[in-house]
C-alpha cells in the first residue's frame, strides 16, 4: 500500500454520483490509511473551459464544500488549489522539455475528448500537454499512489515514462508512481453515457429531492420497451444500473417487474429517485451547515497550501539542481 497518495478534481461544476462512486468514497478510505494530498485542479479546468472562466472561483469553492460535506477531513488530508502552487507550473515547464510530442499525441483521451466536445476548440497546446501537467502534479509531492479508473491508466503510464526519462537523463530522482485502480462501477448519466459534467448528464450530490426526481424521470431506459405493456430487459437499461447501487434489497423484484411488464418505467424511476435522494440527505444537511459559514472553503485551501508548499519547494529545488537551473 502506497503511503503517500495524490488525486485531484477539475472544478467545472458540482460533484455528482459518478464522482461519489468513482473516487470520492475511495478518498475517504485512503485518508484513514495514508498521507493524502487532494487538490483542486483549476489549471486543468482551463484546458477545456478556458473560453469562460467566470465561474471557476465559484466552482472551486463548491467543490471544497462538497468534499467536506461528503466526509473529506482537512485534518487528515492536505487540500489545496493547484494554481496556488506555482511550483507546479515551473515543474511542468521542465518536464515538457524532455517529453516527446509523440507520447502526448498517442494518449487516447486526446482524440476522444476532441470527438465528444466538438462544440469547443480544445486542440490547444494546453490540452495536448495536460498529461505533462498531471505528471508535475503527481511528482511535486512525490506521490507513490494515484487512484485512477481504467480510462486514466494511459495518463499514469505516461507519468512513469517521464520519470524514467528524467532519471535516465539526470540521475535517480523520482520513484514511479503506482496506480490504485478503481473497482467502482460505471455510473450512467441521464442520457445513458458515462456520467460527466462535460456531457451535462449528471445528478449532483447537492441536488434537492425534486431536482433528483426530475433528472431520474428523464433517464433513458431500454429502447425496445416502447409501451407500458412491453417487457423490458434490465441488462439494457441504465436506470437498472443505478438500482443495483441504491435499491439492492429490491433489485431482483425490480428486474422481474421489468421483464414481465409488471410496472412501467415511470414507477421504476420513482423508486430509484427516492432512494438516491434519501441516501444524500445527510450530505445535503452538512452542506447547508458549511454554506452558513462563509470563507470555510478558502480557509481549508490556505491551510492545505501551508502544508504542501515546503514539500513542493524541496522537490523543485532538486529538479533545478539536476537540470542546471540552480
């Protein structure tokens, strides 16, 4: 088990169910087991949302409050904002000098995101090079483990390749960070694709019950089930995927009612909406308490910065010496 962990989120909107099951629950476990660094990746947010950064500060504050409401403890984990640590940007510059262009062009998400986000001009230097920025994020605190999903493994492998190249050129300096592969299920969004803020198909953790109900009722179900009397196939229904997580005690009953047309999709969705809303009640209450104390998020970020900066400064100092920049 790695003893120093790093993970970060881009502040592009409120956290949603995909975050909760994909990484947030794991973060809460890890803060009890290891030295954790959790950062707000606001520079990364600019790679796809540079055209309108007007809400970046708001999204940053909301994300910190979401983390705290979910159970991330600033006394157990170091929470900081990426752009408050300029050492990362300088480190990225040095790493970019030794990273071949071909390595970046072969990262799968580069072309995938261009396809998914066709309405945005993201073929930029910043977007192409963001895996190098990720490497700087990881190495600036000498993280040994990085929680990732399978789709992020190529990014972490690129970091390891950069480490090997740096060590070859300048001497042994960094250990290769290891992946802490997520076993969380894929969380479908309201349109059936993976839940993502970029796709606008998310159910946010802070959504009120009526908003959760509205979003669940809009979810895509088995396309072959055209009328109330048609039997459905739970295996082809994204709503049923969420039932597995939130309605485990009734999942067999729900599957049977779907297959036999024992109830309609609306009834099925109503049950799911209620369960999701109930599961988030404590989160919503905690979130309101935090919102009633203005400045809480920024106090947490300032405290975290004081803890991470000496580590980053030491690492960058060694990098400068190794590369003749001291």
